């Protein structure tokens, strides 16, 4: 891959059921390193991605608009009246190139268009990269709980409303 390819912003689109094999592969490659630390597969490795695509909002990051390789995904859903970033993963080969940030931006645009002011996520305490990255992008730790046999850390992010130009200029 050339350095020009690495500088390109990924193309973000909604997932289709035909993306499920690529999503499963990314989930496996992204989360399998945590199995020895957690003692079992992290929840995203067993997710029903077809179900998420049909009933929730799943974004795909790909390398090019047409026929590009899938680099990552993010799942946003509503549970008990709250919005949750249920799962986000980037292929290890594409990490560090802004793919995760582009997926977060797509999720936040989606949520802001629906008037959402805050959303939540959780991660396993063994996922140290996440524990560093989430606060860097504006998430605040809210709680720690043992749930379904996983030691989870819950985060919330308050979104800043998009500014409106009050000067009348375009």
C-alpha cells in the first residue's frame, strides 16, 4: 500500500447483508487477541451481524467508494431509550489511519440528525487501547460492572450541537 493510500479518508456507507463475512473477519482479527486476557471470546466475536444490519444502524468503512475493501465497521443502536455504540472495530492492517475516527464521525452525524445529545458505549477492561482512545475522543468513564462474565467499563459522550452561522453568510 502506498503512502497516498494511507492518507485517503475511508468511504463510509451503510452495511448490507453481503458485508457480513467481511465484518465477521474484522471482528475476529480485531478481538481474538483478547481471548487469552478475558478467558473467553469478547462479545463482538459472537455478535449477530445480520440481525444488526436488519434492525440497527451499521456503518462500513471501505478503502474506495466502489468495490473497496472493508476496513472497519460500527454498530449504533437504541436500547431502553438510550443510544449505544454497540461495537466498533477496524481491521488491524488499517488501524492508525483514521478509520475509527471516520466511523465515529459517521455515527455522530447520524445521531445528531436525530437530535441525540449523548450516547454510550462499553468496553472490556482488558482492551487497554480503547481505554486510552475513548477519553481522547471525548468519552467520559461512568461506571465499571461485571456483566455476563465480562468486566466492562461504561463511557458516555456528550455531543456538541453543530454550530449555526448567525451572521447570514454562507
